[in-house]
């Protein structure tokens, strides 16, 4: 019998990474972009059997943004980087690595990162797409910190972008109420004196892969026949159980290995999957709900873009102060999770 056939259970002995992190990298700028078209809960009432009241009560979502038919992930990523440049007066011509986190690339290949390199007129840079689903942005930051701290690179763009509307079944009320399109970008640069990264970990439990996926060349996972016909399939109940069992444990171990306590941390920025899920995580971990940042109310679940969208929103209204600390925690299909405890000491943002 395939491992995928077994009922998924979350491990109580999850390993959350080494006990020390020597970082030489700082997040210096963040930007974001969402398309203009809004899809409201009232619009969804016309498509499926649902209501605004039910969606808000179950998810906390009111709207999501939808890309135009001729607008793709690379286009959203470009606009997010351009916003970063404008907001922080940054040049990117000397970027030496581009990491694009996405599960909805324009093409199977070439990569979105290569397309972005051309669109930004960056002459010579490594370019790589990274698919860690909703944990992608934090995975990307983890990799950028590692590449810079190793001395191999000095200036890396980490861009998270999704056009989930193009792979959403708008006759399936379990999924179509959730997903939207958007992109966020972070510039990570070498800084030995004031690094951002205090501790990080990444992990995966592939036995849970059958609970969130989009089928591709293969129509089976192990001996399980896949559903969805190329659109997003989600077993929300199993995902909820996994997340609320794993994240409180991960949060506490993350801060403990950084010689912090959870209440020392200024902000918790989880993947914006569902507000009720975030409330449960805070209740179980003991972290104050009022110190969480999310982007789901008006942008929905944009997968790997939810965290940079939430950060950029908070930075734009000066909700985040210089040198505030934050837990960035992504989780999603794989099943994968990634967390970073960071100090947010970005460059000066234009008013």
C-alpha cells in the first residue's frame, strides 16, 4: 500500500532546524502589486451557492483580486519589483540572483525568474523558480540568506507571485471563495553589521501531499487517483488539523532557539490562508491575535504572495516600526512549512 493511501497524521516530533544561525544578510526593501479587478463575495454569490455572511464567517475574506486574461505571473512580479524600486529608491541592475516563488508560472519553461530578469534589464544574474506553494516566500528568504551569508552572492531579489484565478474552478465553492492573484518582492543584500535573519527553518511532510494539489502530467499520487482536472484541489479539514497542530509548536521552538520568548516578538505574519485558522494558531500558541498581520480580507489567499503583501501593507502605514521583530511563517501544499524570525530594519521608505 502506498504511503499516500494512509490517513495523514502530523508528527509530534517535528525537527525545527539547528540551534544557531549566522546571518550576513538584511532585507532592505519590500514592494507589492495586486491587479485592479475585484471579485467580491457578492460576485461569488452569483457563481456558486454561497453568501457574503458565510464566507466572512468561515474565512474572514471579503474580496480578492483577479488578473486580466492577458496578465500572467511574470507581469505581476514585475510590477511588485517596480513598486519596491519606487518606494525605496532602489536600483536592481546589480542584482546577482533572482528567486521567483510561484506555483503558477507563465510557462512550464522558461522560468518566471528568467522572464523577470529580461523585463528588468538585469544583464547577468542567476535566475531560478522555486515552488514551495504557500510557503514559497519564506523558503525564498531562507535561500537568499544562505546564499548571501555563504559569500556566493551579494544582492538577491526574492519575488513571490501567483495567478491562482487561472487554475481555480469557479463552480467549486470550496475553493473559488478562497483564492486571488497578487505578488510581493523583497530585496535582500549583504550586511554583516545588521542582519535581518535571527533563525529559520524549512521542512516537508510529503505524506500529506494528497490534501492540497493541482494535478499535472501524472493523474495519480502513489495509488491515489487525483481530482480537480488541473485545477486546485484542497481537503480543508485535514489541512486545518495539520496547521493548528504544527505551527504553535514551530513558533515556540523558533523563538526558543533564538533566545527569545514568544512575547518578545512584535509581529506574527502567517500565510493568509484563513482568518479562523490564524485565530486557532494564536489561541494554541499564546501569541496575541492583535499583533498578527495578514492580507486576506481584501486580497484573499494569494498563496506565496500573502506574506509580502501583508508586510508591505503594514510598512506603508508605518504599522511596523524600525527594528521590529517578526515571525514569518508559510505553510501549504507538499505539505511544506517554512518559518523565519527576522528583524525588520529596512532602508528608509519614501512617504
